[in-house]
C-alpha cells in the first residue's frame, strides 16, 4: 500500500502539484491521468522518493518515505519514460548491479537476474552494452531492473512511449502478470492501455485532483461510459470550457 497525503511541489513560481492525496491498496492498478504539464511526473517522482515535496507525506507499506527512505524505496520498482540506465554496462552487469543495490545477496542476485532474463526475453542481448540496444530492449531492461527485487509496488511513467505495437503488447502482458496481488500506478496518454490494465484512476489538471476512484464510480459521477470521455469532460470543465 502507498499513501500520498497533501503533497505540494513548486519550481520557482510554478506550482507543479498542490495538495495531492491518494491511497493505493494491494491488488489495484491505477491510472494517473492528466494533460501535458499537469504534474503527473512530479507526483510519481515524489511517490517514488526521487524528489522531495515542499509539503506533505508519502508512506509505503508503513514506512515514511522521508524519515525511512531506504526501506520505503526498497518496496518500490520504478520505470520512467526515459530510463536512467548505466549504458556502458551490459544488460547482465546492470541487472546484477541493481539487484545488489537493493540488498540481495550474491546468490539471490544471480537467481533473480536469471529469472528476469528468461521472463523478459533478454537472453539475446544479455552481453551487449545497454547503449547499443534498441529503445524497446532498453525499456525491457528498465522494467527488469525495476522488478529484480520483487517489489510490492510498481510505478510506471509513460513506459510504452516510443514502442511499436508488438512491444507494447508484450509490455502490457508483463504488467498484467506482475500486477496480481501487487500495487501498480501508471501514467499514460494511451486510453486503450488504461482500459486494458487499470481498474481505477486519478485524474488531475493544473496540479490538482479532479476526480479519483474505481472506474464505475467515475462513470456514475460523470455520466460518461468510458474513461477517455470522463477524463476529457472533467479537464474541459476544469478549464472552463464546459462540455
């Protein structure tokens, strides 16, 4: 479970997010939806402990992100749109390094990396430097690194941008398989992805929450029959554009 409570963050005079709160329970896959510049990446980076908010708290499985950050971060796997990978390392070297950084023993690191290589179809690029990989294999390597320590929470920020349809389908299958019994939050502009992967949504605009909850609750409140229609309706209403 991850709980974000009253977080706010500004960059100079620009408010990226204001008084954001949400709670994600085990076994849920939640979409974080918002227009470009709405604050999605900032919210996810704060939830993951990558940056600190100006105010508010983040709790991960009972651990405070700001007073017990090592333990809190160990519960999380993160995949960002532009993966910050160590590109001079081979895929195998990188995954072993990440596993050990998360505190896995040498034996457990080897076992976990071997399992990830098989599960995420990385054997053919195992000994290649990451800088030589295609975008699809880089994203797959980033996902393997995020899951190598078997975290209970997965944070995904635009993970399928730039992937071809087959790669996107493979990525979705991996996420669906992982999500069973775990907690996942995903930021994406692909509404088909939201419908296929998620069961709830947090909709934001201009750094604030417009609506959040399970899809059926959002449909009931907005009178819409799809997440895309509900999202567009709420953003336009927030912007003063009516229906």
